[in-house]
C-alpha cells in the first residue's frame, strides 16, 4: 500500500475530510477502474462515508479501525475512563451498522475473545 508520505504532509494525496461528495466520487472512480473492494480509513470518524459508500456501490466495503482509534480505547481504559471490552465491541458494531462488510482492526484478537465469552 505504501501510503505513508515520503516527505511533506498527507494533504498532498488525501481527500478533504469535510467533502463527502469527493469521497463518493473517488469510490465511483475506483469501481470503474476495477477495484475488488473499497477501504474506508479511519473507520470511526468516517461512519457517514461508510454508509454513503454502501448506498452507492455493490462492492464489498471494508472499514479500517486504525491504530490511533485502538490506542485511544486502550489508553482510556487504562485510565479507568471506559470499559475497554464494551467500547471495542461498540466501535466495531458501529462500523458494521454503518455498512462495512469487513473490518480490519488491531483489536481483532481481543474482539474474538470477548465475543466468545
């Protein structure tokens, strides 16, 4: 994937986060170019984009629960500010409910363990 900038900042190659129309236009272009699936990242701040993408394409939609989202849950739980298990599951459920067919997360092993209880 190699999406990390070599120099400069991400503004040179990432979309404007305030422009949902641009996101959907890019999804449609990706589909026309033969994409097998669409990845939305980060997942939680873009639940609306996940939903719009689901409404505009039949391709599988993936959400990426990025390392920062995962780290925030872990750090807040360590401080006693939230229950990690329930918040992790709620975070993943919100992406699924928004329309994600699959979710990539650093909390996959934790989520599997929680769901087996």
